[in-house]
C-alpha cells in the first residue's frame, strides 16, 4: 500500500513480533483468472487490523500472481492496495 516491496520473511517476522495483528478479515468478492500456467487471484476484503500499534478497518484489494510448476501452483507475489 505504501509502495514498499516487503520480503515475505520480513512480513512474517513482523507478525511474530506483534507489529501486524489481524483481528478479522471479511471477504467481499473473489475472482480467479487462469491463463495456461499462470493465474491471478483478486480478493477484496474489509480488514480489521492493528499495524504498528494503530487499529483500523480498511478495504483491501489483494492481487496474488501464481505460476504452475509441474503439478503445483506457486505464489510469486501479492500486492495490497485499497479499493
């Protein structure tokens, strides 16, 4: 949301340290587009979270890009924006 590309390991470490606490996530819509060995999953949510000590409700759009490797789908990246 800020433009910062956060590595997965960093995000997970911050959750373990209590910097990101997700209270509820309400799914509003979901779309999945598959084109051969690539796919994009887009989910719109209303998320209640505490981030760096500030609690807020935010409408988030999570766009996840995936690729098929053999029989397995692998997540390449997820981008969070507001909607």
